[in-house]
C-alpha cells in the first residue's frame, strides 16, 4: 500500500500530525484495564506504546510488575485507578469486556475500548457479546482486530478503528524525543483518531480507513477476479463511503453467492441492496428489494406494514426502518433525529436497546410508555442494567428481583453481576 497522506485538519488549528504531538493532549493520562495473564497477554502492546508517547500510562493489576512490561508503564491497584479516574483528563482504556461494570461505575471522562479476541470458553459465553455491546455503548473510541466487528461498529455509527492490516511497511512516523518511530497504517490512523477523540474534533478517520479498505478490496478484485466475499466487502465499504459503485459490487457478490449454492444469499446478500437504495433516497426501489427478500411470515408482515407507511407519506420513517433492518443503525438514527416526534422516539429507543446504549434508551422512556405490565417489566429490567453500570448495585438487584416476580429470566442479570465480580478478580490476577 502506498504511504498514507496526512489526515487533513477538520478545522484550522485543530488537526494534528503524528510528527507534531500536541502539548495539551499529552497531559491526558491513560489507565489500562487489561485481560488476565500479565503484560505478555495484553492484546495491544503497540497501541499502549502509542499512548506512552502521548502521556503517562498506568496498568491496573494486583500482581507485581513483570520483567517484560515496559519501564515507562506504571502498575497500580484498582483502588488507585479509581482515585486517578476521579481527576480530569484521565482516560479509561478497557482491554477486556468483563471490566464492563467495574469501569462504567467509575464514570470516566473518556473511555477507549480495545476489544480482544475471545480465548477458550469466552467465545461460547453469552456474557462475552452482552458485555461488548454495553461496553461499546459507553465508549468514545473502539479498536478491534476483527474486520467483521469493525464493519458492524461503523454501521452502528461508533467511532472505531480496525487495528490490523496486510501491509507491514511504515505508513508514517511519530516523533518521540530525538527519535522517529515508524508507524503502520492502522497505528497512524489510531493516533489521529485518539487525538480527535481527546480534542472533541469531528471524526474524519473512519472515512479515511474505509476508503483505504475499499481500495484494497478493489485491487484484490482486479487481481483475483469477481468473488463472493471480496465483492461483498467492497460493496459494504463503498456503501459507507456513499460510492455509487456499491450496487454493482453487491450484485456481483450476490451472483457468485448463487453460483456457489448459498441457500441464504437472498437475505444475506441481496437484501443489502435495499439499504443501498434507501440511503440514496430511492425508497420505492428499496422497499421492493426488501419485499423480495422477505423470507418468512414475520418479514412479509413487516413488508406490508412498510408499504402502508409509504402510502401514508411516511417516506423517511420507511427509509430509517430499512436502514435499521440492514444493521445501519447510525444512519437510521440520523434520520430519526431529524424527524422528531413520538414514532421517531419509539424507534430510537429500540435502536438504543439493540445496540447496548442503556442510558440513552432509558432517557427516552416517558411515564405513558410503562402503563401496562409488560412495559413495566421491560422498564425495570432496563433500569436495573443502568443502575448496575452506574455502580448502584443494591438498586440494580432490587429492580431485577422485582422483575423476577413475573419473569424468572431476570435472575440471570443478578448472576451476571456476580460473574463479572469474579471475572474482575481474575483480570486483576487475584484468583486463577
């Protein structure tokens, strides 16, 4: 890949180059909440090194400092981390989802999440994805090595960085003291995203990284020829970039999925064309595609409902719903924000629930929404989740117990709280 050009400044005097660190940003401190296993198990040592160049870095553990840990990272206990996070310009950097309630309850000024890949039983645990969803819901910046998860985050409208890449050659440099440190493309992009996040500057990195990935898959396609996976990923990036070639790339991917005998390709590939049309404002075409892809009774009923809304002149509501059905929560929310009104509020609530944004969902609930018993149950469960994230443990348990009087499944939330307490002890190295 060619060397990345500098990221343009979103506003005069607010952009930063990797070669010229901002002195005011260097005042931020970074508190690393790691996975268990000591420094050798930390999933992103290269990202930690970038943070060391930006400001003081602390590592939360009950274990003694290991020899392999860099000398410029300070080991602190969890109570010491809690104390530091009460001070301004201190960032929580969460590198394992089971830190969810422990870190959320500290109300960090900024939260950066570095998602690790699951190890052993973590991959099968429902707790894993549940915690990731809510952790992303409170994050200001998320990093992941999984391109699939990265795309999911981008569609959610989350500020995210894909911390991986095929090209190992330097894409830029960072000045550290008298040294020039070479950086790979994703390291350079993370550094820019970090500085934009700390400065409160509008995100320009997502579009740049998606453009880089689209170029990669376009080049790969030119070498390997049309391919189901390559063409689909290219279509997804072109869609994010609002590139008019997205529809052609998707149709190509769908055709090859059919040739490969994929039984689910109408829903897994073809349906995405409805999002492409919807985002382009072609609502009738989008609805027609969704109708063709509606494969069961529930989806057909939903399609008929969308047709009635369109006939009633609710084009933007139909557009937002078609985007949501294709997991494009970010753009769906933008449309609903512009629309306003009660229907938009209810639909925003559903999106916040589906994407783990507990506090945002709770803020949208009005007294009139919880008059019947099922709605009251849902509200108590949502309130319990919010209280747990705030660190109000007793209040959360009370809400879950009240919910359990009619729905025993709510007891699982209390068990989850206990499991996360145990997990934190393991992450700290206090228990095996």
